[in-house]
C-alpha cells in the first residue's frame, strides 16, 4: 500500500520534527499568503498573518486527526485567524485595505504563453474581480475565497460554519451574483467614461 507523504509529514510535525514543519510551510505558504491578500490584507499584513498562522499550526497540529483533507482544515484555521484580526482592528478603529503592491499577484496568474493583448485583457479582468471582491462584506468574501480559492467543498464550509449545506449554497450563490452585478456596473461605468471621452474629442 502506497504511503501518504502528507500524513507522514503531519505525524513528524506532531512529533516535533522541525524539517516536517518546514515542509508544510513550503507546500502551503505561498497559497496561504495569497489567501490573506484576497481577504483584503496588504502584503505586509499578509506576511504577518502567515507567520501567526504557522504559530497557530504548531499549537493545533497535535490535535489534528488526519482523516479529512488537511488543506481544508488549514484554510479554515487561516479564515478564523483573518476573521479575528478583522474584528480586532474594527474594535481599535483600524482599516484593512489592499495596497498597490498586490498588483504582481494579478501578473502571476497570467499565462506566460499569452500574447501581449491577451495578458493585458486578463490582467484587467483579474483587477476587476479583485475590486469586486473588495466591495463584498467580509463574510461574503470569506465564503467565496474558501470555496473558489481554498477549494473547500460546500460540505466542508457548512461544517466549518455549522450551517446547513443549503444555507451555504444560497450564501455563495448570492455572493457570486453580487460580484457579477458589481463587475457589470463597473463595466457600464467604464463604457460611459469612454463614450464621454470620445464625444469630447470629436470636433
């Protein structure tokens, strides 16, 4: 029977082996960093949250029973951490926002094989999607990111939030509809601006 490398590394991590912990960081660090970026944190804040997450991981890994999907459990821990940080900042009157430094994230998602016009169009679409995500409420954004970026199933999300799966389906559907409406409104606004500029340039 084939061994499970992830399960082996988790057991080693539970036994306090530092190299196993470093292995988990290499496997999931970049994805979790981008997860925090998408949750509307700046790159510097995402780095801090990533460090906090792996401190949490050290504390919680001993109680983890490798019977489900580890990455689902890990992204749920990350979501809890991001949610708690958001609440802490709200209490202190802090602001959470993306910085311009996040633009390389969009570039990283664009295929190197795409033509220059295709790259420009895709980058613009990614930026539009990010803008729409930022306009969602934190709970809406969290559900969308866990589902479509963290790759959690509806059942896993329902278990995490202790909600009926039908409620999760409805919330995700509403959030996606909200994103589509925001992007359509932004597109209409851009088209109106373009038309105004063309009219102004006509003799």
